[in-house]
């Protein structure tokens, strides 16, 4: 029975660390950019868009489609960076335990 008690304690500690990690992630901001920096997007750790910066030279009516594509690309870049940051934080909490893709903690 000692093993079960130790396992339960370890699970509680991991759950506490997960909560702390989620709080840290909510506070971070990740930048993504496209068009050699002509468009940049800042996302929160919860994937909320916080800021967008657009080079004024792109603000021409005949450049609207290019601008739209650059905004999408910058947002996708920021999301990819956020995913990497989230995985890094998760590995700190799980001690490098490789969880199957899509598996979330706590269970």
C-alpha cells in the first residue's frame, strides 16, 4: 500500500506543478512574424491575439490580399512558437515524460 500512497502523492505534486505551469503560460507572450517582419502578431499563452503590427507600406488598397496573407502567416508563426513554448514548459513539469500526442494532463 505504500506504493499507492507514494504514487498518489506524486500525482498531486504533478497536478500542482501543472496548475503553476498554466499560470505561467497565461502570462507569457509569443511573437510571430511574416514578410521579413512587415507583419508581426503577439499572442498570449492562451492563444489570444494581443497585438498586431503592420508596416505602413502594406496599407494600400491594391495590397489588401498580400496583407491578409501576411497576417495569417504571422499568426500561424506565433501559434507554432507558442506550441513549442508550451511543450517546453510541459516537459519541465513531467520531467521529460513523453506523453502521447493529444494527451493532456491532468487526466
